């Protein structure tokens, strides 16, 4: 009887990769938007801050998931 090979992609790895990619995308999008539009209104600046915070939380979360 042949043994069933287990894939190295588990649910934890998939969630970790998704969180990391999403966090990096949010950080890049916020940096790109700030570089294009230096004069921002307070509401837009709060949106950028939120994207940076969420991106950082997702990146740190992806590190924590793997531990």
C-alpha cells in the first residue's frame, strides 16, 4: 500500500502567507499614496495611518502565527 504524501502547505502556512502579503500590500499602498499626494487632509491622513497600522499588525501576526 502506498503512503499518502502530506503537502507542506498547511492551513497555518496559508494563513501566514496571506497575512504577510496583505500586510505588505497595505504598507506599500500607503507609502505610494503618501508619495504621490504630500498635502493631505486630516481625514485622508487618518486613513493612511490606519493602513499602516493594519499592515503592521498583519505582518506581526503572520510572524506570531508561525511561532
